[in-house]
């Protein structure tokens, strides 16, 4: 049986400013994944079915249909790119990645589907081609995405990302541990990105310097990650959170979790992704991890996931 998967992701630095051409850093979270399983032992002439198990939906995909579902669009794009007809197959999708919380669930599901479908028709897409297709799907969800989510999810490597530039992967000087704390509030990245755009258009002389400072900070963070200076990394996270607050994309819940983490001994903490809800991240040591995790739950986190970046 063909089985393909893709990881969740988190943005470490540079969200929002990345939309304006500044660099950002994101890493995969390989322990949480979206998976696609292909069943080809189906009646001849059945065509292509996608069973979105978590949504309780089954879609039938044919090239002429104008089904607006993102998964159907991904499948059609895939088949058209490969010049292939829909195979007789059922592709079942499962995702362990929480929805709409900045962990890249949409990109991961589309990636797993693209890998599975292209493999099924005997023309597995390489990462570059797959990344271009998943970016199209991201545009449906987010309007004007920078492309960072699909890139880190498809390549499953830490990336230093600059919009419309060749992909640069990142070396991790020393592994570090993060807690991902979920506010439990689902927030629209599209709305947050749109609000920053309005702010920028209304007052670019005030907003541009904030974006520039985030860009500088991300360049620093890259060096610090490559040399493995965890203390400096924490400081940069705190600074990045302050700048994101100035862009109005934090929220009382995110601020509360960030404060709780730092108060309980995290080296640094910040919101991650679109903001307004979704997740924050806290940089911890093996000795502080448990205390910080307890503090996050105490401060209202709906879930805390631990991940090591290496
Ligand atoms: O909410 P997420 O994790 O999908 O991240 C969005 C990141 C932004 O920089 C806010 C938008 C983008 O397209 O890069």
C-alpha cells in the first residue's frame, strides 16, 4: 500500500514581516503528521475518491468537476500537472495536526495528498514541483501567503526563508527544545495578515521600522541557531514577541502564555504564526521543561506539545 506523510511546522522568527520581504525561520515538527494512504484495490471505473477521515467527508474527483474543496483542487492540480487521468483509487487522509492554529495543517494535508496521488499515478513529484502546487493551495486559504509554510512542510527541514528567493536550509548548531502552547483559540491568519496590511498602509513610517527590526533580528537568530547559543536565542524570541505585539497580532491569551512560560523559567517565548490565537512557543532546557509545561497549562493552554529542533 502507498503511504505518504508530511509534518507540522512552526515559525520560530519573522512571521508577518516575511510577507514584506524580510527573512523568517521555520522548522518542521516531525512528531505530528498528516498521512495519506492509498487503496488501489477498488472497483474498476470507480475513479478517484478522497476520504477526508477527520472531516467525515468523501470527495469524488474528476478533472472536469468544479468542486471548490481545497483537497479536490489539490488533486486536480496534481493530475493536470502530471497530465494524468484520475486513477481508480481511494486516498484516505488523517491528520494529527490541530486545525487553524499555525501548525501548517492545511499545507501538510495537501503535501501528503500530493505525494500519495503522484506516486499512485507512477510519477512521484519532487519537492520543488510539489512545493509549487501546495503554494497554490495555501493561496486559497490565506490570500497572500509568503510561501514559508508550504516550503518547510514539503522539504521537512529548518529553513531560512525569504519570499521569492531560493530556499536556504539551516544548520542547527546545538539541538534545542521547544514547548508549543496552544491558546485553544482558532484565529484566521488571513485576517491577521490583512489587518497588518491595513496598519502598514495607514502608517508605513511607523510600521516599516518594526518590520526592519524584525528582519535584523531574524538574521541574528540565524547566526545564533547555527552557533548553538541558546541563551541569545531566548532573548531574540522575547524581542520578536514585543515587535509582534506592536503589529497588533498578539492577544491577551497569547501574552498570558508567553508571560507564564518566561515566569516559570523558559529562556524565551513568543507567539508563533499568524497570531491573535493559535500557538506560542517557549524555549526550555531539559530541567525547566516540566515546570514550564505545567505553568502553560495552569495559564490556560489547551494543549502543550514538546519538540526538539535538531
Ligand atoms: O499562521 P501560520 O503559522 O500559518 O503562519 C502565517 C505566517 C505569516 O507570516 C503571518 C503569513 C505568511 O504567509 O507568511
